[in-house]
């Protein structure tokens, strides 16, 4: 009877090149190698010829805001260095969904870019059925800028520090309220994060935008507001509003005297916002790298840097991988906040 067992003490047979040849596998291997080389060369050729037409940056915000001004400042510099016009296409509303969808469906050649932000990460958890996959349908190109959020009160308020506000909230559950822009905005979710990180019971009151928050604060309708620092600066400088703390990792360049929430006894409240650029998935790696180099150069340009700093944005030149990590981290962070706060998906 034939012995079909394998003797462990005998050396295992190896497939020789002669066997491979006999099986006809060499043509398959060569085809795979040739295909890989072809893809690499195609990507390099595309990068060398890029851009071959005007670029379009789709911004999921109205003209005039921080996101729009960032895109325009960087876009103008890119048009100079790349030799092609850069068109800013504003598509506000719907949590940035329509803007994201238009870029996800665009040709993956690097000529159509999406301005991504903390809001992009929020939408990933806030909407039940997005027409795209936030992490798989886009390739982040580079981070652009970060900007602080601030917790402010009316000038003359009983609260002079964040510690005093938190202490009063703990001693008087449900008595204080904090105003923010609409439900689901980064500012609104940052207020929810403040609530849980500080362990306080406060009411979060959503308003239709920053001007409404400011009016409610100045009118004494709310005890505090949490919003992006930039549009609050004029009110702070005019002594109409008073900043208790900022929510970034470090103190602001424009208001170094104001402590962070971490320094004020709420270490879990770190919620600076950011924005960046992304392209459709399947865009050649070489094109992504070329765009990244140009964006980093633009952010390091003294003129662009000054434009961003003048509107209280902090340029953050970085790699495509760093932009990806910002997006991944924020999706996780805000997803947890949305779940904990029991905010209904839209």
C-alpha cells in the first residue's frame, strides 16, 4: 500500500524554476511585474504632466468664512506655482455632504480637491447615510490650518475663570447654560465634550450661527458661549465679551494671556478645529505627493502665512499622512461625543 504520509524528517520539496516553467506560471509572473511597473510609470507620467487644466477647490462653506479665506489664500499661491488657475467652488449647507459628494464622484486626477475639516469628521457620525465613505472615498493631501475655540462670557459676568464656572455648575446642577451654533457643529459638540470632561450638568443651547450666540450673550440670555475664537475677537477687544479659556492644545498666539481649558482644570477638553485638502480616492500617489509639496510650500510662504494669521488661523504645513490622522482622530472623537450626548443622527 502506498504511504501517503509526510515524513517530517525528510526535506520538503521546493518548486523549481523548471517546474514553474512547466506549469506555465512564468508568463503570469512577468505579466504581474509588467503591470506593476506600468502603473508606477503611469503615475509618474501623470505627475509630470500635472496640472494640465485649472484646479477646483470645493469648499463646503459660504464665501467669507475662515474655510473660504483659507482656500483662497492657498489657492492663489498654488495658481502661481503650478501655472494653472485655481477656482474656489463654494457649496455650503447639508453638513458639507453635497460638497463631499461632488468631489468623491470627480475624476481622480488631482484637479478637483475638497476642503476637509473637523466638520467632515463630524458628518461621518452625524449622518445615517452619506453618499460617500469619508475614509475610503478620499485621500487627504495636506493639513492647512488650525483655529481655536473659546469659552466666553459677557463682560462683567460673575465668572472670571473657567474654574469658577465649573465650580458653580457642580454646586448648581442644571442652572447654567452655554450657547453654541447649530446642533452638530464642531462648536456644539465641543460644548458637549466640555460638559462630560468637566463632569457638570449644564444646558447647551443651539443658535442659528455665531451672531445669534453673541447677541444672546450680550443680552444676558445665556451664561456662556462656546464658539470659534476668530469671529469673537472684535467683541472681546471691545470689552463686550470676556474669554474664560481656549480649547486648544496650547495658548493662542493672538491671546497668550488666556489659559487653555487643560490649564484651567479640564484636561479632557481639547477641541481645536482644523482644515485641510483632499482628493478623490484612486488619485495617483505621485500626484498626491506633488500637491502636498506645493501646499506645504504655499503655507510656508510669508504672504500666505500672514493672510492666515491675520484672521487668527495657524498654518500647519504637514504630510498627507498627518492630514489622514487628523481626520481619523476626529471621526473617533466626535463619534464618541455624539453617542454619549445621544444626538440623533440625521
